[in-house]
């Protein structure tokens, strides 16, 4: 874990972002940053969750708190399914 | 639109989905037969639950692709091929979520809130939504 950063991929339907992310930043802040860089509206961030292996992550925690391993893929997905 | 253009546009959609990191996370396996894509969907937390989704791209992108679940072996539509609580209750057989032909041309035909838009409702986005519907239906 060089310089308190960890190599991860965030995956969304708008694209993927793979790089080193800070381990000490709350996940909700990382989510907003990633959404903005992938041209997803960060003001809609509350409608999206972050999952790892299908499990919801606590976004108030940091990557370090969550013990996320290097090279993991975190998915940013809608909290609710769209079935109308 | 000529068939080669349809085929190229379908290939671009499938490529985008298969190259997404999401494809490995969700465990998607794709099989392409002409203008039909078969996608195997596996529940992330209950991997014994797998389903085969048939996606027909004829007339894409003018029309949305058709999405139905089919039997793994025969690739025919059977009631047992569907995950719980995913199939719409009315004819035709289909999934009532934006991006599917059945949604845009039947149950929500003319719905100004959800017009068919191939840029918005990509194969990747629709597949992810159906995968999540499947997981929610199966539970766990």
C-alpha cells in the first residue's frame, strides 16, 4: 500500500476507473469523485450504492476501515432496481 | 438499416459490456449467434443460481433489444427458466424495465417519461439492471 493509496477499479455502467485511491478517505467522498470523473451526476450520488462482491459497503468508512484488498473491483450501482 | 450496420452496432454494445470490469464481477458469460446474444447470469452471493438471458438485437438501434430468459439446454422459453419475480405478469413474456423491447413497445408504449434511447439504455446498463432484478428475485 504505497503512500496510503490502494490500486482499485470502480465500475459503473458509464465506464470503469482504475487507479490508486487514498485509503483514508471516506467511501462516500470517493464515490462522488468517481461519479464526477465518469460523467455521472454527483448530485445523484445518494441514489447509488457501492458494492463489493454483491455486498453493500458502509460509505461512512474508509477503504482502510473496510479492509478492501488491492485490485478489488467496486461497483457503483443504483440502490433500487428499476422495475416499473 | 442494413443488417451489417445492425450487426456492427450490436457488436459494439456487446464489446462494451464484455470489456467492463462489471462483466467479471457479475460473472457474465456471453455467447453470440448472429443477432442474438445469450448471457449467463450468476447470482453473486448464491452462485448455484444461474439463468440464461436471450437478447435479440434485430432492428437495433431503431428498436430496443428483446430480453427473455430461456432454458439453459434447449434455449427455449419455459416458465422454469425465469428467476422468481422478474417476469411481467401480462403478455408478452418479458421484463418490465427500461431498455427492453417489451417495456418500450408494450407496457410503456408512448410513455414520455421513458422513451427508448439506445444511448441511455445501453446493453450494459440494461443487463446490470436485469441481473440485479434476478438477484433480488432469488433473494440472499
